[in-house]
C-alpha cells in the first residue's frame, strides 16, 4: 500500500470535449469558459499548486448526456453544473470546505 500523500488535495477535470456530429457534448454547454473561470477563481484564492487544488481540461469523459460534467479526484465525485454559481458552490463547499455538493452530484 502506498502511504504517500496525493500531489494535489483535489484534482478537478472538466470535460471540454467537442463533438462534430451534433450530438451532446460539454463544449457546447460552455465547459471551456467555466473551466477557465474555475481555474482563475482557485488561483485568486491562492489555492492552486502542489499540495492544493489543480483544475484541468479533459477530453471526453463519456458522460456527455449528463453534461457539462466535472470529476473531482481523489474522491471520484462527479458533478453536473450549469453556471458560475454552481462552480462557486463546488469550489466553496467541496474543494475548500471538504463536503461534496449533493444537489449537483451525478
């Protein structure tokens, strides 16, 4: 068993996948803009970097019908979100506060 602490306390992946066939995808629902917003907000809170929080873009996470989606590791908590208010709630309540946001979980 590995007792080494995680490099980040939370590693957040935003699906930003774009599908060209017209089917559901997170990119059409503002995922890239909200990922940039989350990253900037975490930086403004001085909560980014080693031992803290990392916000990343990801390709398809294969949950586009539930999108836009993010997944938070190491817990493996999946979220659906709609706007900055949802992102702020995830940041404040889960990433900073340590309690998952049940109303946004998928």
